[in-house]
C-alpha cells in the first residue's frame, strides 16, 4: 500500500501540481526547474512522513537532486533524450526514474514489505 500512496503522490506532484507553465519553462529557467523539483520533493517527503517513515535531510536532498537532474535532461533535451520523443520514450524514461526514486526510498526505509 505504501508504494501506491507514493505513486499517487508522485502523479499529483508531477502532473496537476506542475501545471503548463512549469512544464514548459523548466528546461529554460533553473528557478522554474528547482521550483518544480521542490514541489515534487515536498509532496513525496510529506506523503512518506504521513505514512509513518522518518524523513531526513539526506532523503530530501537526494529526492530533489535526482528529480531536478532527470527533469533537466528531459526538458532541455540533453544526451540520449535528443533522440527520443518527449511524450513517448523520453516520458517513459523520466517517469521510470521518478518511480525508481520512490522504490529506492521505500526500500531504504524498510517500507516495501
């Protein structure tokens, strides 16, 4: 159940809470990118805390940095993202990275059981 709660939190933060402005501008402006990564990190950290896990500064920093880098690479696009359609392969990789973040966080916290 913990995974489902955090996947829902992820979907909430990465889609409706991002909005069109942040989605369009995060590849063009670092403040916008960091704002989106901060919103996503805050939602995931809050949901993780509310389901009963301690959240540390290292957890928050890790979630934020990985999310910001993944979104930057896709939004710019950089590296292999240049060859991918942003709404197909690029989106699948981006979402896979974010879901992996959730799995790793729960595994680290002992919440996958």
